[in-house]
C-alpha cells in the first residue's frame, strides 16, 4: 500500500514557497504522493470551507514537478465539468511529461452549486457531463490524434500531443460516494477514491455497492485508494468517527483495516475544510506525518508496521 498526503493549496499560508516546502518535506519522509485540491470560483459556499487564496491544482502540480524528483503528484480531485476535456487532458499530459510519469489524475463531479453557476455549467447535469468528459480525456491520452462524440462534447481529429509518459495515461482515481460516482469509477477509473468516510460506511455501504455496480456492469471491481482525515486526538473517539480521526492507535487501526481491505493507496488529509490554519499548524501537521512514518507506517515496505 502506498501513502500520500493532501497538501493545503489554499488559505493565507498557501504560497509557492510553502507548497514547495510541503512537497519536498513529504518527499524526504518517503511518502509516495503529494496531492492538491480543486476549486475555480471561490463563491461564498466554497470560501466558507476553503479560504482564499486558492492555487489552481494544475499550475501547482506543474510547479511542484520542477522542484521534486520522486514523489507522485496528483489531484484530489479535479472537478471534471469545470474545464473542457481537451484542455484538461492536455494540461494533465504536460504535467505527466514534466514529472516523468508521476501524475495521478483524481477526478469527480463536484458539489458547489454556486461555483457551477459562475462557470455557466449546468449543475444538475454534472454527473452526465463528468462521464463524457472523463471518457474524452482518456481518448485524448490514448492517441496523438483523437476524436470523440457525445451529447456534451464532440471533436474530430484533434492533435493532443505530447501524450502522457504513462500509457495509456495517468492512473484515474474517481471520487464520489453516489451510485453514479461508483458507476463512473467502475466504467472509467483505475480506482475508487472515496473521501472522509467512516469505516462502518465503507464496509457496510460503499464497498458492497461498488461490488454490486461492477457486477451489474460486468466489469472488474476497481482498486481502492481512499483519502482519509488525519486528526490526532488525545482521547479515543467513539462510534461514527471518520477514518483517520482519533488517537494514534485508532489511526493505526484504520490504516491496518485499509491494508486488509486491499487498498493500493491511502491519502492522508491534514487539511480540514473551514479551518483557518492558525500559525504553527503546518509545523504540527508535518510533525504528525513524520511520527507516522517512524511509528505506524513503513513507506519503504508499503505497509502498516
């Protein structure tokens, strides 16, 4: 199992130097992925959870591709309907080239209705648009000259190079918890990328539904690559807690559960929506991540200790 970290690419502490320091520290600790989030228009509903400024994920990853050497870089997650798929495919392929094949493409349909309105994208059609856009992105990665026909996007003989280093393209982690999101993960993803879920929900609802959808589609069950919280508490948390929240022992148990479930990767998320990240928070987060490497996870062996 590989281990990644969601970097805070938003808020007053987010600067080019701070993001580079995050990525370099994560890389030095041996973590396998440094990932960032996506928003375009910081409407009040978005701003409430993700304070400005918000660095664009693709610009940020291009910057980090030049300052890192080994750590994987990814989006958790790209909001598919926000950008034309040809543009998304080309920018992602460029980053995969700049990083020598280190990109992970996490993608989902999005949730912020007012942000969709600013971008003039129909919110109620976001699922269908996401399905088509993701299929179109993969078509652009597959060939130097791509064509695609759909209800929401069509193009003919578009030269899409440079192609990604990874063939047939960067791994696609599909986020979301709805039936439509799980179907998208089965049909178009290499892995399902649920975020902020409890162990009970994952075991009792999420994974059984994923297997059901795969059976209905007559397709293999995709891999499991969740993003979980990283919030250490001094006392154990009770029932209903999210994966990654609680004492060090509870977090170790959560990582052991994901390992037993066959997760191929887990992304640890020390960022909390709505948190203003007071001074000193980054240092504390990095200390927790370093302690995990020393005491809980073996990044070289890819397992929980």
